């Protein structure tokens, strides 16, 4: 077994036997990793905090060649991101980001940009609106894994769609108003929402966070991305369902 060392974010944990954890992490060099952390549930005060959700850790693990489940031999906290676990809204959004990465990425498929995306999102989340970060996170993650919807021209006739157009979840992108008539699930996309979607896709996360947009296209993009992910994943994420429940309760 080779000994490996990398930085990683903890994105999921589950109990293993009486005292251990199976920890799913997203690492800088190796992408998504799964490892067993032995004995940590008996040593919660000393070592359990190493594997709290969202924690940025430096880990050493024994890489097994015949299994995706490696053995974590050592870990040290780089940033605990405790602030994310102090408020319901930040816990909810951070859990959503972690679950998206866990579901949409493959084991040991390196994406350094996804690692950086988690880092930036966790750092900005306590200070900026969670919904804006969520739209950016979704779009940047989909772009990195090759799932980003086609945005520049009509998917059917390839005519440029400069402003007003439609969006089809089943087709995976933008349609001109003429072609959209023959696609049952196409929905009109306002010029403002299309402009915002294109800006988010083309700009860095930091640039996009600084760019102000009105609430109407933000809401439009929220619904679009929710439908798109629901269709591609064949069902809702648990964190997304919880987020919707919380938002509904707070709006009453």
C-alpha cells in the first residue's frame, strides 16, 4: 500500500462498526476519496473533530489498490470552519454544496477547481447570501464535470440566441423561440436571466460574487437550476429538500 498525503474537505461521514467512521472527502490532488478513520468515535474529544463536516484537513492515508476504501493513518486540521456549524442557514447551504460534490463527482477523479470551489464557497458563506453562492456553486460545478447547459446558441438550429430565448431541461440548454415550440418542457428565459447565467458561467467565482443582479433573474435561475438538477439526478438531494422546507417555514 502506498502512503499518500493531501489536503481535503470532509463532505460526508457514516459510522463504521462500533468506534470508527467512513469519511468521504474531496481532496486537492486525488479528487473524491473514501477512507476509514479507526477509533475516532471513542476518542471524540481528541480526534473526532478532525472529521466534522466541512472541515479542511491535511490527511495521510494508505492507498489500497484493490479497494476504493483507504485507511486514514493521520490527520491535522487546517481550518475547522466552525462558523458554518453555528447557524442553520450556513449549515444548510454548506451541506448542499458538500452533497452536490459527493453525488456529482467520481472516486479519485481529480478536479483541483472543485476543491477550490468548496474552499471559496465555505469562506464566503457566512458573509454573503446563501442563494447567490448556491447558484454560482451549481454552475461552476456543472461546468467542471461537463454538465453545464449549452448557453450560446439554439441546440436545434444553432442560431445564436442573443437575448430572449427558452430553456429545455430535457435538451440540456437554450433554444430559440421558434424551435422551442416543438419541445414540450421548454420554458421562456428572460433576457436578464440568460445574461446572468452566461456571466456566471464565464466569470470567476470572485467576480461573480461582486456582480449585483436584481432579485427577479436570481429567482428565475434558482428554479431553472433546481429543475435541471432534479432531471439529471432523477430525484431531489436530501439537503435540497431540507433547504426548501426551511425556506418555506421562514416565509410564513
